[in-house]
């Protein structure tokens, strides 16, 4: 409801540390002016306005969700788009499901293709439709490449980092790199060039040792501190997936990432969609490192929100069966290959990932924080997005009791959930 330019939303308000059963959010001019309990709203002078809006105890009111790792949806693949209009359709697919802030993710490809796609997606960032870009590759492990094209993997290149940052018009926010790839670590390496360009390095797709991971984390952490703390903390790209498995005699990079997250030097991404990780693993990581060091992501690809079938992810062909996307292996469909092709991204929306985490035993406030407050902090947007507090952007997700979207606001304006 509106009154003198204000809009009121009521329901069970999910705040970073608690759920307010009779919660109220008041927005005006695209910003939050109040968020809290009904009695506090009345005390703040909003009584006549908020009391004219019926309470909705069967709904949750969440901040708009923030996705740091997303390759597309609604049939649109960000690594394959040739126009910003085409890319926007993928953005809107996720926005209709409550993701109001996101990075558009690229995959490993030839340098000229990466630069072309970055230029296209940068148009959406300039227009304010996305927050920026995430480059997943091409400085990745051949052995742990997952759905990345092996022919396009390469050694770390400072020139490519600079060219890609320039093509993205300053909107390249994060880049996934593997510490063992030559040219990534050390003085004059790609990791250093990323921080210098204002881009946050993310450790991932690695077959490296614990020591190599520790060395990259130490280098990046030190560089971020010297840069003034405007970036970071460093992230781990979809922890566990695309990494050497944890083993008690060869712990690999996962042990280093968990230790770094526990001491506050890293935030670990989890694709908690029930496909990439078991629910117990998701719950255990929250318990080990705390919700403030975990960010839930989708790793979504074009099939998000779509039926099973064939899709493209950069230069790789993908088949989706029963909602699971796998690379088509040597001309075989995933079914013919026995479902053994590498998993090729996610098919869920971020609200689905939050719901899956909660169903798996993660407390609601923790799961929501890992999809709002924490990724906003990684992007340097604390207080702007990812929270419902006075002065923040009026991005609101209203769900039913099962965490299914019923209303989305972005900048205080209703999003058309039907996609008309």
C-alpha cells in the first residue's frame, strides 16, 4: 500500500540474527525508511500507515537476495550472449525469484570471446541491471576443470587480466583462479594483477596442495589489506566442487579454505542445491566456520527455470536430466554415459538454495544471511543491499511459509513475477 509516497510490507521479518513475527518494512523513494516490529513502527510514528496494511503471519519478508556466481537462466547463457537485451532476460529470470543483486558469470573461453562477452555484459552493469561480472577461468586446473573447455585453459596472464578488466569497464568484480597454475601466484602474477585492478581473486577449480592454497590465500589477504580493505574478503569458488577431495593424508585445498574461513580470511561459496553438495555437508560447513563466512550461490546456467533438455555453457554442450546439468561427454548424452559427465552448473534459483539449506538443518536466519548480508559484504555493498535497514536500497523478497516467492520489490518497485 502507498501513502504519501511510502510503501509498507508486513510479515515475519527475517533479520540477520532473528525473525520478527509481526514485522514491518516501510520504504520511500526506493529506500528503506524503517524495518522492525509493529510496536516499534508505531513508536517511530508510522502507526496510521502500517496499521492500515493487514498483517501477514503466513509470509516471510527477506532482503532481496545477492548471487555472486550465476551463468544464466530462463534459457539464457551469459557466456554465450551477443547482446545486452538477450542477457537481460536471464537476469530477469532470477529477479522474479527474489535475486535482486547478482554477478553475471563467464566461463573459460578463448581470450577474444571473453573480451567480447565482458563488453556485452558490462552494458547491463552500466545500466544498473547487474552489479558486475565474475570470470570463472581461464587460469584453472586441467584436472579439476569440471565443465570448462580444456582447450581454452591457459597459464596466468597479467595482460588478459588487464584486458578483461578494461573490457568489463571496471565492473569485473571477481575471478576464479587456481594457485598451482603457472603465472597465477607470486610477484608479477595474475593474482596480484587482479587486486591491482580492483578485482577480487577467488580460489577454485584447483588440484593444488594445501600449501599452494595457503600461499595464495596469504598473498591475496596481504594484498587486499595493503589495498585498503575496500575489496574482500577473498572467496573460494563453490567449495568442494571442482577441487581435489579432502583426504586425511593429502588434505588439499579444502582444508586450507576451511581454516582460512574459520579465522576470517575467506568466505566460502556453497552450491547448497541438493545436487552439488549433500545437505549434511552444507550444515557442517555452517557449523565449522559460521554463517558470516559462508555465501550460498546458484552457479546457475541457462537451464535454471527451464525444462530438461540440451543447453550450451560457453563452448561446452550440456544436457539436463531431472534438473541435473551434466556436460555431454564425447558425443554421448549424460543418460547414455551413465550420468557420469561432470556437473555443469546449477538449475536452481537462489531462493531454492536457501530453502534447501533450511530443509537440511541450517537455521533460517543463517541461510538468509549467507544469501544476503555476506555476499553484499564481499561486494563492498554493506548497508546498500542485502539487508533491510534504514537507508538501504528497497529490495524486498516476500515468500510464503515454504520460502516460495510471492512478491519481489527492487528499488521499491514491484517486479512482474509473471514475466509479462
